[in-house]
C-alpha cells in the first residue's frame, strides 16, 4: 500500500473525478504540459492509488471511488493518440473499448478530437 500526501491525494482524486465524468462515446486528453506525466501516472497506477484514497471510507455510508467504473480508456495523449504501453497490450484493449462506444479509432490508434473530444471549460486539476 502506498501512502499519499494530502496534496497528492487531492490531485489524484481530481483526475479520477474528471475521468468519471467523460461521457460514453467521447474522449479527452491530458494536454496540460505540467500535468501530463502526473495524469498518466495517476491512470497507470489507479488500482493502488484508489485503494489508498478509499482508506477509511464506509462504502455503505459514503460514496467512494470504484476502480471498475473508471473509464480510463477515454483518456488519450494530447495528439489524440492512444499511448503505447511497454510490456502490455492495453492499447489494443483501449482501442476496442472506444470502438465499442462508437468512437472511430484509426489503424494508427488515433482518434479525431474535433469529432469525439470532450473538453469542458470548467475543469481544472492543477
């Protein structure tokens, strides 16, 4: 189990809160240069981080983050491309999940952000 600082907890919680809001059939990017690595790491390690974020919560009495409901596949690089992961085939799973939501994914794993992008004005996790 990892022990997160309050600042780190707030950042990760903000990332996941936004990812949960991405509608089916839409994608978003982590396009802020100062946050892109942190967002990528937050998604890559979400199982461990969410476990820490949920520490002390009573699932019967309080709302908590559910890893199985996190639509991680709706987050792409700032160019609209699905990131390649070393030692994993999850980029293919991501493409399949997006296609199942009727998002067009090219053979090069690129999504048209003009057509499928979701970029609300009031989202800020910095």
